C-alpha cells in the first residue's frame, strides 16, 4: 500500500508524514528509510515483495526520490508495485508538476499535498531561542524552515555559534557587568545554561565548530552533520 505526502511546504509535508508514521510505529510497525543515498532497484523490489519474519507489515519511507534522477524515474515508473505491496510505503516529496502528481494520486491510498502559503521573512533568532530551551524538535523544524527561506548551513551555524558563545561567556562569568552584557540578556542566557550540564556548552560548541570545518574540508556532508548535531542536543 502506498501513502504519499508532497508539496511546496517542505516542513508541513514532513510534519504530516511523521504524524502518519508515528501512528503506525505506535502500533508496533517497524520502519526503514529509503533515500537517494542508500537506494537500489533490487532493494526497492525486495522491500515491495518481502514479508516480515514475524508476520507483521513493514513500513518503508521513500524519502525525497527527486534527490536522485534515476531513483525518481524508477519510483514513478513502479508506483503500481508499491501500491500493491503487502507492506506500507510512505513517499515524501517536494512540489510536483501536474502529470506526476496525477499519477501519484492514482496509485496512493491517500495523497496529501501541503502547499506553502505566503512566506514571511524568517526570524533567525527563533533558532537561538530553541537552542536556549534545548528544544531539539523545534530546532530541527526551524532548521528546515531556515533552509527553505534560503539560509545556508554556514549562516545557520554562525547564528547558533553566536548564541553558544554568549552562553559560554555567561557560564564563565559571575555577573552581567563582568560578562559585559545587559542584565536581561545575562539573566535569559543564565536560564538557558541551566538546561545543560556542566561542560556541555563547551562540548556542543566544539562539535558545532567541527561540523563547520569538516564540511568545508569535504570530510562530511555539512547539511547532514548539522541535522545530526541538532538531534544530538
């Protein structure tokens, strides 16, 4: 069976898809993600035809096949195979043209389109507020919104580093005067520091700096590494 979630509101699409997947996972269904990085034709065919050793259904998440031209063509040429599978496939995609949208709707048990409305200017300080609360779920969603609004990973890292630098400054000072900060900023940052154990602010700062430098040196993908950093908070 195939369920599809797509549209120009990439954050909204994922929220809808994750809500659906969470409901299935609560029922004990295990999930496997198929991405442009790990997909293969044989892997998709095996997933469509396989049955769990324990007799239950499997949930396969086909995540943004448009990230790979061959994957996109293969998936849309074989939507009938996914629809007829004893397992559940969840397809997550960005905005689609009329023809592929119509085809996806034809084969999906449910096709959910989430369209972006008027895009307001993104507030970068929402990122620092979420970091201060150590709210990694909100920070991850805001990270997607920031990128959707054209901010680069480097700009996002710079904003987060600025907040962490202020948090480190407050952690190593005894007053607003010593930190050379306004009392309100000092008090707010001190409350943020309470969300972290001793030395954790230094550790996450160093790791964020490594994400930046390793990304520029080509040692790892800066976008993926930044998401992992957020989810590890």
